């Protein structure tokens, strides 16, 4: 993996983190432990099981919202843990 690819992945990760904070709002952010972006998969670690279940039922909506905020189709899959 070239340094340019790593730089682009790092930049994409920052953009996704920022989009999550803005789009998901304070309540969801307060339950978000961390985000991990690898390949085209975003893994979100949450501290609330009910919220995890609720977001799991809205995966495509979350993917669409974040990709739209990033103005690029970066995420194809999202996992909530």
C-alpha cells in the first residue's frame, strides 16, 4: 500500500468521523465510543445496547446519510458493536 493510499484512507476516516459527529447529533455521540473505518466498512462501537439495536435496523439510512455528508460513496457496510 503506497503512502498516497494510506493518506487517502486517513483523510476518508477523518471525514467520516466528522460526518458522524455532525449528522448523528449529541445524543448518539454521547453513546459512541469509537469509529473504525477499514476498506469500505465502518464499525461503530456504542455503549448503549438499545441504541445499537435501533441503529442496526437503520443501517442503509446511516450509510446513505454519512456518504452524502462526505459527498463520496466511502461506506458500503456499517456494523454496530
